[in-house]
C-alpha cells in the first residue's frame, strides 16, 4: 500500500507541474502587445499638427483607409456619416497598440476630432469599436 500512495503522490505532483506549464504558456508572460505589422506606437499625450485627414463618409466607410504622417503629428477624423463612430486602436477589444487613436473616443455625426500625436515610427491599425468586423471602418496609419 505504501508504494501505491507514493505513486499517487508522484502522479499528483507531475499533474500539478503540467497544469502550471500550460498556464504559463497560455498567457502567464508579460511581453508587450504587438500588432501583426509591428510594435506598439506610443502617444505624445496631446494633439499635434494634423498630418492627414480621414473621412467617414455618408456610406459608412473610411477614406482614405491608409495614411502616412510624421512622428509627433496627429490625424484628423471627419465624420460625415449620419451616425456616430467610436474609432479605436487595434486590437479589438483591448485597443492597446496605438493609444493616440483612442483619444478620438466617439465621433458624433458631423463632428471632426484629432488623434493625439504619435511619438515614434510604426504602423497603427484602427477600427470602429462598435462595429469591429466592418472592413469599411478599418484602416491604417503609418508613422515615418
């Protein structure tokens, strides 16, 4: 019987070690979030000069879907749609890749808003938080 208890104890320890390994592999690390196109791009904390304008048209689509600006610059968003949009940084729903975009918050119909300035070079995807799967409301800001 003593050998049986010893084996049960060993199996329990091996099972606990395996569960710990799985937990660590499934997100126990503390690496910085990244987007498929590159690392997080920081924010200057306030709007800079506008380097580009993106319009949400009456058709509910962003135009242009891709713009390029300089470090420190902002992007102007114009909402020409009849409904509001909550433009946010990728990835959905954490919005962590480019916090400068999150400064837009909700853009009401007819409203114009600026992102905060982007503090480094990189590439930032964005989407409408309330309609995250709508490709017409997705785009990319490249900072050079």
